[in-house]
């Protein structure tokens, strides 16, 4: 979606609290990824490294579900009230985002 | 698995090339996570952020599968040749790691 | 969700064509499951059986995504237009259904 | 893998008990799929149908993990003891089967 269209709809709805919560999750995920780098550098046991990789994958999944909830509660609801082409576009985008999540 | 047991089995089999390849993937993943942080800070469109989160999840999945292949080709094969308790332990560990991956 | 509430919202929106398409997918999935039963009875090679299990999982995923799209385009949009408690309930339900799909 | 090669390695290792357990799971899955058909025919609420689809997906995942454990404990261990080309083939097959499971 082009930036201008995004700006009109107010993407993250400027919810400072939600933005901070997302950033906190992302910094933790970044720290976990660096932790895995250290495990690989120190040649830790592969199964222990795999356990951490699964943990980061789960953390990303939780972040994605929170972002999706945000999007549906704001952007999708707004578009549904407008109806027409904007509703169809938002439904299509949400559907494709959900499919990517389910298949990743 | 305790570190001492890990050291005996030679976790990543000291394959410097594989270690460097894993680190390269992990640094790219770290960069992608920081990229998502910037998108959230700049309040980019949520669907575009979700697309990046799915991309990082896929990158982690690929890393996990490579690590698992490494483990099976070295640790599991070694244990199978020894048979007995070590074989059973390695099969159990691999099975649990695969289940975590499938369910994450 | 209780049946009476479901009836009011018109669950599958009485779209006969969509219902028939879902049933066609489900009958094919049923046939695939019976095919796997035969493979197990005939003690076919486990990797070949696993390939079929993954195929059925993918078919179920596709069905789930179509059902979810249906639900969002009808029930969620209707609820968004009504707003209030019904909107919140539908958003919560959709969020939980998506989380189950992502985590299964 | 061609049937003849499969027969030599004794795929499901003729473990009658395991075969019966797999069949029992598969018949339950078949029953769940037929149950979903009835829900669609009776136009039950889509979220309730999605809940059942996720349940079947989980049941298939569990079956796949059991089949994979079986395969690793028998075919992969046998091949590891033989070493050489058969070991490489079995490792490759297992790796691809695990990737399909993780990505489905």
C-alpha cells in the first residue's frame, strides 16, 4: 500500500502506548536474536540453539497477532463503515496478511 | 542438555564454514528486526509491518531447518552408531525439537 | 457462540455456492484421509505417508482461510457497522480464530 | 522412493501395534472431517467451524510427528549404521519431510 494512502488512514492510529509496547517486544526479540548469535559463536549444543530459535518464532507470532488485532480494530472497522472499494481493499489486504502468517 | 555432555558430542562439529553461514543469517535477521522497529517508530502501515514480520519468521524457519539438518547428520548419526541410551536420548531430543518447530 | 446468536447473524450468509464449494473441498479432504488410511494399512513407506499428511494439512489451511475471508466479509463487516458490543465480540472471535490457525 | 526400495527397508517396520494406533487416529480424523461437513451443511456459525478445522489440523500434526519419530527410530537409525549413500538418502528424505511439516 502506498505511503500516502497509509497516512490518510493513520496506520497505527497514533496509539503511543501500543507503539511503545510493540517496540518493547521488538527490542526483546532483537536481544534474543543476538543471544542466538552468541550461542552459535560459542558453539553451544544445536538442540539448545533450536529451542531459542523456536522461542523467537513464537515471540514474532505474538507480535504479529497483536499488530493484526490493532489493524482489524481500527483500519478494517473504519473501512467497513465506509464500505465500497476501501472496504474491499482492506479485506483483501487483511486476508493476504493472515494467509502469510498462517503459512509462515 | 548439560554443557559437558554437549562438549563431548562436539555440538556444531566445529564446522567453521557452517558456523559463519549461520552467523551471516542471524545478522541479517537482526537487521530485519531493527528494520521493523524503525517501521513501528515511523508508524508505517501495519500491513507492511506484518509483511516484514512474516519474512523474519520465514528466515528463522530456514535457519532452524539448516541447524536441524546439521544436528541429524552429525549428532544423531553418531548416536545411532553407538546405539543404546545415547541413541535414545538423541532421538528424543530431535523429536522434541522438531515438534517445537512444527508447533511454532 | 450459541446457535440462536448465530442464526441471527446468518452464519454462512446462506451463500449456497460458497457452501457447495466448502463441501467439495471437505469431501476431497475426507478422500485424502481415507487414502492415508490405505497407505498405513498397506504399510507404505513412511516418508510417502508424511507427504500426504502435509498435503491434507495444506488443504485444511486453504479451507480455513476461505472460511475466515467469508466471515470477515460478512459477519465482521456487519458488526463493524453496528459498532458497540457486537463489534467488540466479533473482533475478539476473529482474533482468537486467527490465533488458533496461526498456532496450529 | 520406489516401492521395492521401501519393501527392503520394511517401512513401518511391521509394528502391528503402531499401525493400529495410526489407523485409530486416522479414523478419528476422518470422523472429524465428516463432522465439519455436517456443520457446513447445517450452516453452523463460521467461527465454530474454524475451531473444528484447527482441531483437525492439530490432530494431523500429532500423527505426522509420531510417524516421523517412527521413521527416525527405525529407518534413519538403520541407514546411519550402514552409512554411505543410504545414510545420505535417508537424511535428505527426513530433512525434506520435516521442512514440509514445518511449512505446512
